[in-house]
C-alpha cells in the first residue's frame, strides 16, 4: 500500500453508473509518485471507464479523485494536462494530414497552457520539438505525414506529445495493442527510460509480457471492481484472478 506522504493520485470510492449498470463500482486506489502500475482484466471489466474517470474525460457518479492532494473531480482533461496529468488512448491518434514535426509543434505550443494558442511557431518551439523527436527516434521522419508512418512510430509520437511538458503522471490505454513482438520490446525499452526519469506511469494492457516487465505493481479489474492489487508475479497464483482469466491471459503469462 502506498503511504499518504508519497501518494500522487488517489481514488476514493469512485464509481460510474449507467442506469443500473455499475461500470466502475466503488474503487479505492492510491498511486505513489514514481510508481509504474499496470491494470489488466477481461474486456468489459471497466478499465477504460476507470481511466476516463481518473483523467477527467468522464464524470464520476460517486466518490472523488485527488491529484497531488487536491480534488480534481469534475476538472476537464485539458486543465489536468496543464497540472501534470497526461493521457494517451487506445486508438493511435494524431493529425494525419500534418507532418510528424507539425504534430509535435502543436503539442509544444498548445499543450503548455501558458502560451497564446495559435499557428505561429517560434525558434524555441522548433528546437524543443526537434529535440523531442530526436529522443524518440523520430527526427528522420519529421517531414513525413503522420498518416504515412508505421503504427509503432505513431505510438511513439503520441507518447512524445504527451510528455513534452514533463507531466508528473502518464496514463496509457493499451499502449502496445497492435504491435509485433519486436516492436513491443522497443516500446518496453521506451517505458523503462521514462521510469528512469521518475515519471509515474499507469497503463492498461492485455499483453501480459508488457505488464509483467514494465509494471512494479499490478491491478486486476473485474465487473467494475479491483480484485487484485500486488506484485505482477502474483497474478498467476491468485485463484480469483485465474478464474476470471480462465483460458486467457493468466494462462499465458509469457505470451506476446
């Protein structure tokens, strides 16, 4: 359990109801600064809905979410981004009709919350954008349209755009979905670098090899509730988790 002194993100009895359906059902959770937390669970378990509640994309039906000790319940996502909470999505998004560099510049200028939104870029904006692309191995593709680059590069660009303003926490929804095993390895290496920089990482992932390698702590959701919170190595030994994953992820811990 994360101590109160180090808690960065906290959910207190958070729920989300759609009529009689409880998509998220009274979740209590503390995530400490510098942790890497992986969330697994079967389809329909409530994982993405839970992410939507934490990141302000969806309003909670009950409970509250705290970030840095302050309630952020009802705070819109763009304001949370300016406060240090970044998030990516399952669909690898980007402005496909713009170049990789133009996408990066858009994040540099419009994502800070401190500059006038517009289309005029300064020299320092270009320098920050190119330095970031170089860090993520994308500088040679800076002039290519995003629609023309491979899925792995689009995923890298999405992460680069999310962390260019040095967030305190990064939420990733199925970051390696659709990648080949070798590409997953490359993304794992990227996550390890981010962990080395002290960024708190919380991610949803069905690829157990990624979860087991990147996460310091694993959570498993089922029917809107947390049914496991502990070391990744303990997932396969937990009887309830095994029953939920019968014939799927928990029986294939080493698969890609």
